[in-house]
């Protein structure tokens, strides 16, 4: 009976001391968990961007990208552009650039041009130079 009590006391102290270690490192553990969650969100965002750009390239290649679609529809279908900027053009008011989200120079690119009513008026597709 004494042996069982000793084992129980030893187990209690082991569990109690490990609990203290967890409590004392709670802030660091939370930072690591938050970092992991953030990395998961970043990876999911990049995957959505890659898939959107892939759909845009497919639609251009198969002549499915049509003038007149709204900018909102383009963003929903192809994900967000890398950036948009105003252009001094008689037909278009804004140009939005699409390309692979993590490759800057060795990637195809597509420029979508929208008018003042945010309707697609034209686009320009530039394949990567190999």
C-alpha cells in the first residue's frame, strides 16, 4: 500500500510541475499558435490567388473573357489583382494587373482595363519570355 501512495505522490508532483511549465510559457505557446494560424491563412490566400490567375489564363486562352463584365465579377472569378492603377486612356480609366502571386519576372501577366463604370473594355495578355 505504501508503494502505491509513493507512486501516486510522485505522479502528482510530475504532473503539477509540468503544468507549471505550461502556464509559465503560455504566452510563447500562444504566439507560436497564432504564427501557425497566420501561416495557414497566408498559404490559403496564395493558393486562391494562383487558382484565380490560372482561371484567368484559361479564360483568355479559350476566348471566354468577355468585354463588359464588371470589375467585381472579375475579382470574384479571378481573385484580387496584384494592383490596380489609373490610366490616361480614352477608353479605360483603370488597369488591373494579374500575374502569379509569388513570381515577379518569370510569369505570364494579364492587364485588365476597366472604364469609369468599372466594366471591362479590353485586356492585354503577355506570356513569359523564355
